[in-house]
C-alpha cells in the first residue's frame, strides 16, 4: 500500500472534481492549478487522483532554514524524476509553502515556461543530456 490512508467524504461535486483532476493527469503533459478556499479538498482529491494514475506525490517540506536555494534543489529532484526517469509525478505546492517572494518567482517560471533560469549548472545539463540521449535516439529510431 502506497501513501497514508485518507478519510474522505464523497459527494457529487467531489466526485466530479476527482474525475476532472484524473482526466487532466491522464493527458500528456497534464497540469492544473487548483484555486479555492482552504479545506475544500483540493489536496485530498489531487492525492487520490495521483494514486489512481499511479503517480508519485512530490511536495516540499518546509523547515526553519528552508530557503530559495533549497526550493531549487527540490525542483531539480522533481525535474530529474519526471524528465530523466520518466516517472509520473504530481507536484503539490500550496500557499502555505511560500516563504519568500523568490518562491513565487520560481513557481511563476515553472508555470510560464517549465524552467527556472540558472537552476541547472552546465555540467548538470551535460549529465542530464547524457542520460536521456539513448532514450531520445531509441525514440527517434522508432518514428523513422
């Protein structure tokens, strides 16, 4: 059994939202920004939809010393898991996890372009390219 048990009360609207989130996650490059009143079930339904899809949940863990560099390091792990390893991952980021304006800038970049400038150093980019090159060449060979 993955994850921890959740006590959920389902009503029609919750089931409809669960189906919407599940449909979004099942789409290629599926992503969503859920906005609403706190305590309305956004996280619970997203976690359940992710479980149904077989995705891992990725959420930062704040501490007193957590800063913008720690966020970038966590995003690197997230990007490597989803991009290099090809695993389905649901990234949950809530308003409670915004410690500084730098966090908002990074999240805006992730949402707008999918990348945060300066997140990866040149040697890290070369390493990632080396890891995905065999997958890309195999994929390209299948399409020709």
